[in-house]
């Protein structure tokens, strides 16, 4: 069957004018073929000179069979036989027995079928290619001579780019000045605009809203997150699933078998005197036509390309049909804990002051000191005070003590904040706080002690927060018959605490990256195909080892993105059940198409022998089945889900 290539792609690759490309020319040649067939019939009715009728018939063959012949000869040069060759041979055979109209009709419907397939599958590709529209063609770069408008392709690392309200960002970068809300949904999948200020990272293809931003380019436009997403999806469309590879191999052997069988059918019955040569040859051409596996061969790529496009529109980037097909048979999913089942950021969970009524004072003092630190735990304490709108005191003589804690002066008094192992050296600890400390540590939380002027103020407990949706997603996976395990480098207490909250089946704690690989291998040996979900560099070995590696967040680490087989836009766990359902649906549609295609071939071959099926009807049944399987994949996996998505969005 014809390769699906857009007009612009063909012209770009070949450097030819658009009007000489297959995507532009083939639909027009289909019209020429139809006009030539009708003209030939009219000339016959008018009893025109035979030479004029022959010229018009030859024109119909040339117009209808040009690209089929090119495809057949290309396959022959690679020592392959395909359905293009079967169609061309059948048409030439019809001409040899003076059945020009039947042969021309075959070529017309064959080329029309190719055009319709190209259009249908092209719709899937255009759904992805729409990502390219997220790139602005020009950008405003600030320099010594003021602001200059330049082509996006000329932007270099370090350039300062002015982003005005309503403009899309041309490259990934860091905000150097200004503040604005940015719609990041094309990259991260976040439904709400995100506030961006100095020091925040922004991504190409995202939409700036009200404010002005000065953004320093981190890399050229060719190496942005958006560029990687587009590349991943385009490569996915070209990669083949195992079923598709099998059918392509089958097509070559099947085409050879059909040609040999038809050749024997042409020779043997007339040689034995069973039938006359002309009628038998005509039936052989019908047989060659209806036995061609066009619908069978196109059924898999049509469905998988549509599914890949549908997934990308919803925020799931499959890197190939093999992974789309593979996800459908996954028996278990292993989740990294930090940043996957949890938010990956610590938050204050408990405040216990020496004076039970003075938690606010405890947090006010601790946050004032910790606001000077860059440590993640310190930022969590400062964020807790900000959330409660607690004003912070002035701090002086701040000192960080690596691995232990921090010290500073607040209102003339020394404040110490740090681990129990560090601060318990400074004096007796109240029994009430000691009891609370052990209880909180047993729950897997990190405890910080706070001391002011040599007196205990209290303690603060922090923990990584579970994603609100995690428990529901795990329950959904269980209902789908998928077992769930959690892998983490954290200690057993922390792991068990999270596991009990989300309801995973198995917990593996205290793991190094190589240990995660071992666990995945053991699970695959016991259960079958296993998917691994992770977001960091330490997850990369397990992502590569698992049957299907799933990276969280298209804006995640480069290593995770490159290693994974499937990327989820943003940190949206709900996309995992969606991806599994999509892969299972794609697999069902593929087998619907395969079953339908085989049934049509069997029916048409039987009809060719039993009821002397005429060539035009054989062609109609053959090409009609091809278009049906393409449209079934397109409607089931792209158009209908997109309509439903748009309706849900409006609702």
C-alpha cells in the first residue's frame, strides 16, 4: 500500500515543486482516471475510431497505475513482492484479454483507496503535527542595540528574550525579570496557568498571559522540551509494533504465494481442457485482485497511528507502536515513591510546642531562621509559615551546620534548629516532646528540634506528601486486574506508611538503583510483563529494564525521558489507567480489523470460484474493505475520543 506522506513533507524531502509530489498529484490522477474511463465508455457508444479509444484507455491506465507501478518497482528492487505488484499485474492481465474498463476500474479504485487511506491516516499525523504550531516563527531578543526581531532558529543559549502578553515562548529558559501567569498545558498538562517570576523555568510552546517576561534561553529551539516531544511522537509513528512487523513479513510471502498460485491457475485448467483460456485468465485476474491483503496489511498501522495521535492529544506520548501494544498485556506496575506516588517535596505535618497553645510562636521563630536556608526542609518550614500568613522576624548571624542544622540570632537570642542527634547534646529534652518525637519517627516522618536561648521551643515534623489522587489511581489499577508495587530508597517505616495510605500490593524499601532493576526482573519472572513508573535519574535503569518504562512528566529529567517507552505529560497519575485502556482498545480494534479483512478475503475468493464474481465487484469489495478498516481505526481511536474530550471540556 502507499506510504502516508503529506504534501509538505514530500516536497521538503525531495526538493521538488509541490505539484510533482505524490500527495498533491495522486488525488488529481484519480480524477483523470475516472474521466478517462467515462470518456472511453462514451467513445465506444459513439463508435469512435479504435485508436482513439485505445489512447484514452492507456491514459486511464497510466493515470491510475502510476504510483502503484512506482511502488511495485521499488519493492522489486529490494527483492520484495507486495500488493502493489498484485494490483498492477491484475490490471495488465485485464488489458490482455481486452477488458480495459475492468482493469482501469481496478486501478481507479485502488488509487482512490490509497488517497482515502492517506487522508485518514494523515488526520492522525496532523493531530500530532499541530504541536509545531506551538512554535512562534520569530522572537524579540534584547541586545546592546535594543530589541531586535529574529528568527527563532537563530536564538542562541544565553540570549535574553522579551515575552509580551499573549505570546508563546520560543525556547526553554529562566525568567530574569518580570512576573506573569503562563499556560503550560501543552507541555506539563497542568490545567491552570502557573505563576512565573524571577528564577523560574519556562518552556517553549507555553503561552504567556498578562505580564511581561525577560527570559534567558537555556538551549536553542531545536533542543527544547517541545522539540523532544515532537521528535518522540514522530519516531513513534514510524516505529512498528510486533503485529505490524509480522503482517509486513506475511504480506511479502503471501504476495509471492498468490502470484505463483495465479500463474498455475492460468496454465493448468486450460492445459487440461477444463476451461477456455480467456475466461479462465479473466477469473485469475479477479482472484489475484480479491486475494490481495491490502486491508489486512493496513489494519494494524492505521489503528496504532490513530491511537498514538489520540494519546498525544490527551497527554500520553508513546514512543512506538511496540510499546502501545506491549502496555495492553502488562500484569503489574511498579511505582517509584518519591515524585511519583508522592509530590516529591516535604511539607510540615506536625507542630508540637512546649506550650501547647504556642504553635504559632514555634513556627514563627523556626521559619524566620529557615527562610535563610536553601535546604528543602527549610523551604517547607518557611512555606508553612507563609501559608498561615505568619510575619517573620529579622534574623542575623545565620550559620548553616552541614548535616546537622542551622543557627541564627532572633531578637538577641540564639536559635538552634536541627536533627535530634545534634540538638539533644544541648541539654535535657522534655518527656512530652521525647514521646512525640519517637511516635512521629515511627510514622516515617523527619523531626526537627527548635531551641531558643537554651530553652526548648518544640519540634516540627515533616514528610513527603502523598499525591491526593494516588490512592484512587491504585484502586482503579486493581479493578483493571493490574498488581501494584512500590519501589523506594527510603527506609522501611517511611515506605510502609505511604504503602498503607495508597494500598499497594507489595513494598520494596531501602533500594539502590541496581536493586530496583533486580526487583523488576524478579517480578517479570513470576508475573509476566511489568511496567515501571519513575521520574528521576535513579529510576532510569529500572525504566530501561521493565517491559514498559513510563516517565512522569514531559518536563522531567532528560535521562528518564530518553530511557522510558512512554512519557506522561505533566505529573498526572490518572493518565496511567487511560494509557492502559487506550492500548487495550487499540489492540481490540486491530484484531477487529484483522478478522474483518480475513473474512472479506475469504468471501471474495469463494465468490470468485462459486458465482464468477466480476472484476469490478471484486475490486469494490477489496478496496472497500481497505477503506473500512482504516476508518474504523480512525473513528474508534481518534475522532470519537476527541469529540468526547471536547464535550467533557465544554461541560
